[in-house]
């Protein structure tokens, strides 16, 4: 099977195909284009759209590695004329709207991040720390949308920093269910205050208990310490 066909099947492309696979230094680039005038998806409503209105500049998405080489998908998205939404950019099937990596890579990163440190995950996939952080934040947000709210009884607080220690993220885990439930920029008392404000409905319904007591543990003046 041609590598183009293999990629098209792996990515589940219906209106697009891989027109060429080439090397760009160390990186393998799969060039994607629309098949004829097949219907595209509107990024506003997800509906199928026939008519287009020009194209956006070329974009690239990092995908899972092809053997041991980095693989990127290259494509110039169409603007589509949607009956409901007006002119929108098309929704490509391989990535979320503003994502810089494919859904397949994002899933793999989120999965591995449960087992390895973010630095190890970044090194494993050849991504920078910022990209890994963005993927995990997105995965957390998506998970929260799908998940039914459950009371948080025991939380753990962790912080991660970039290699040079200039930027930090604060992570809140549900220790009973071993899940990451929240991630915020920074590592100050304001950061953790953001967690307690989020979302206020949840706190007001009593689902986060003892929040006043928990808050004392963090001693904002010293930055965060473990709960
Ligand atoms: Zn639409």
C-alpha cells in the first residue's frame, strides 16, 4: 500500500487525500488537498458545505511520528459558505479548530502524560513544553465538558515548570479518582484562587467542601505547597 493511501486511511479522510509525501530536512511532510469538489465541514456548526470562498494561508499540523521521523500534515484550508454560519473556515477532520497538532497526536500526548512527566512527554514526541501544556489543558477542558460533575473531596496540587523555570502551571488533581481536574497559569495564590472561583456554581452547590480550610494550606505568600 502506498504511504499516501496508508495516511489517508489512518487519518480517516473522506473529502481530502494525501497528494504527496516528501522530506523536508529531518521532517516528513504529507501534503493534503481536497478531493475534487467534495463537501467540506463548517467549523461553526459542523454541517456539510458545498460552496467555498477562497482559501486560508497554508498551515501545518504535527502528527504522530512516522517510524522515527517527525511527520507534519500540510494543507491550505478553504473558507466555506455555510447557510447557517456565513463564511467560515472549514473544519479539517484531523485536528480541532485551532490546534497545531492532530487529534491523534493530542490523544497520545494526553495519555502518556498520565505516566510520564511533561518534560519526558515533550522529549518523547519531539514537542516543546508549551505545546504539551496546551494539549493537556485542552484535553482537561474537553474531559470536563463530557464528565458529569462529581464532588471533589481530596485534591492534590502540583506545579510544573519549564526547563528554565520561567513559567509555571499549577495542576489540581482529584486524588480519589486519580484525575487531573484543573490547570492554571502561574503558581501564586492568585492562581489557586482561580481554581476556587472555577466554576462558582460548583462551589456554591457545596461540591467543593472545606474550601476555606483548603485555602489556608496554600499560604499564598510562599507560593504553593502540597495539600
Ligand atoms: Zn455552519
